[in-house]
C-alpha cells in the first residue's frame, strides 16, 4: 500500500481548503505503512546522500537552500523570475568554483521534472549535484569541471505538478496545474478530481516549432501545447534562464523509455545545420547508457514545442533528453531502480546515467563544440553580449487539421560579466553567433553585439563567430 504523506510545503491556507489533503494527513497520522515493510526496507543506498526514498518537493527546496548555505563558494541558489500557476517559486542552482562572480566560463544546464510523475528525474539530478560537490578535489575530472564550467540546475521545473503526483493526490499527473488559460489556480482546484486531466504539457510549450505536429489542442489532452508559445510561467522561466546564460550543452531529464533524444523532435524541422557534431555527442552518451540515441522523429515520436527545439534553434545549444529508469512499467518505479540507473548497476547493467551526465558536462568545456571570444577591455568594465532575432513557431495546427501562419516570437539573448581587477582581457566561452536556420540545414549569418561599459564610457563591437572558432574583440578604448 503506498504511504500517503502530508507535504509541509503546501501553504496552510491551501491545506484548509483541501479536504483531500486533510485525509492524507489523517492517513499519515494513523501510520499507513505496516511495520513489516519498515523492517525489511533498506535504510541506506550507495547514492551520494544514501537516500532510499523519492524526495518530496519541500525536501528538494530545503536541500537546495542548505547546499548554497554550506558551500557559498561553489553553490549559488536563485529564484527563477516567474511564479508557477499555483504561485510557487521555482528554484535553481548554479555550481562552479567562485560561483558568485560572473565570468566567461561556458554553461551546462540540467533539468528535472517537466512531467509531474517522472520522479526519478528529481533524484538523479539532486544526487549528481551532491556527487560533484563531494568529489571536487578528490576526482581530477570532477575538479576540472568545477574549474571550467558553470553548471546550472533546475531539479523541479514543474513544482505544482510534482506536489500533486508525489503526494499521490494525482499520482499519474503529467502536466502543469493550469486549468483556465492565463488564469492562476489553487492547489484545491488542481487536486479536484474533475481537473485531474487538465494542464499544459510543459514540454510542448517552448516557442520554436510550437503548434506543429506532436502536441494536442485541448486542455484535457495528454500533450496539450497551451494557448500560445511560452504561455506558461514554468517555461518562461526556462526561456529566461537560457537567454541569460551561455548554455552550450543542455540536458532535460525524463522517464521511462531508454533513449537519448535530440532535435529534430517534430517533422516541421530541417536536418539541423550542426547535425554531425550534435549527433556524435548524443551517440557517445547513448553508449554510456546503452540506449538508442538520435532525433525524436527517427527513434521516438513527434513532439513540437520541446526544450531541445528552443535551446538549439535560439542559441545553437546542443540539447538532449534522457528517458531514464526504463522497463518497469512505471514513470517512477521502486527507488532501487533510481540507484541502479545512477550507477549502471543491478537492473541496468552498464546503463550509467552518472557517466552520461559527466560526458555532457565535460562537453560543455570543449571549445571545439562552441565559440570563444578573446575580449580586450579594462579591468572593472562590464561586458554585455546581446543578440536579438525573431524565432518562429510552426505553422499552427488547428482542430480541423488546417494550419495558420507561424507566429513570430521576438527573442533577445543577453549575458554579462565584469572584467576582473588587474586584468585587461577575458576569455568568453559563448554560443556561436551563427544561428541554425529553422528552414534549412544552414546557419544564419548573425552577429553578437559586445558592449563594454565603464565609468559612463561605452564601446561596442559586432562579432561573427562560428562553432569551433575563436574571435578577437578589442574594446580597450572603453575607459
Ligand atoms: Zn517526460
């Protein structure tokens, strides 16, 4: 019998409103778990934290706060800018040596829990964060990653949905707590059985190719795309996070289908301009996990409005999906399968998620896979890298199968850093200025604008740089 728990992260006002929560609290008070199960359950695991149960949302959020407090030099916790449909804060971590100082290191982004019931994605992500912090200074490879890469982590993209599923109020929930387009909702409304199939599929709400084949149009359907590209605050968070950092490699964790996926995810996309290098990294990771690796459209199913599409077509980010903990007929099998998946042991011999995570993290440090700017500028100057362009949705599929014209989505990418004291140049690891075309297997010849500001003086330069290239930028007159 599954054990019901009261989630303390639910605000008291919402708890009072939810009779379902009250009965969950009662079951917990009465001790729903039989003593025999407690006697035989393992009390520790080989995971970095030794955990043996899935984290609750309140545990994840508390743990993130504690990690930042305990390791202020290496862990920064920050709130993403948009509150969820239920009004919750979505937290992110940044992990790097001297994390407080913005600098020119490339970023690797890892996410968990777009889909509410895919609990292993939270624990795999959190255990990996503990793992690298524990092995920094002991394992040379991990030490170098802390030195060379800024690691961005969003363990729970969809906290509303996680709470509903993890509390077992709606265990098989997939989507968000959006019930009415554009309107907030309460926990009680989201938990109401009448709304159990409502919500937006957050991995169909990203802007690039939104509205194409591989998403549903109805709010009660499993892969509902939402009313517009980036309509949902949870995905506005992901867009804004990616737009503000040089995320050169990204991983979106899901369960449970044993695949490493990359763009194209929908049939409206061309073969990506960077197909060879993008595919090769995916295949290498596929070997770490003993899973098939390739585009969604060839090895899985069609999906439009996915994280990979936005990451790749906005910035050229090499973005992937892992389909973790396969073969158990569950989106969140018994916790031992999370342990086995993390190490490639037991039920998953040689299918090592940790190795896959490390390979992608390390790929972020590989300058052959992104671009490098060597910028001359005076110490103390603020450097800003910007680029504005128009991204397109897919021609928008309508209920009668006709299509209306693609929606133009204005995008601005902006990242910045400060030239350190005593230095007159910085090395800035960035995404290529050339952007992959959404129409053909070519790059659009766009440029970055680099702006230097110091003591009221500014200087600007345009730089055009391809993947694997280095470019010099002289802003030394900004003083
Ligand atoms: Zn999923």
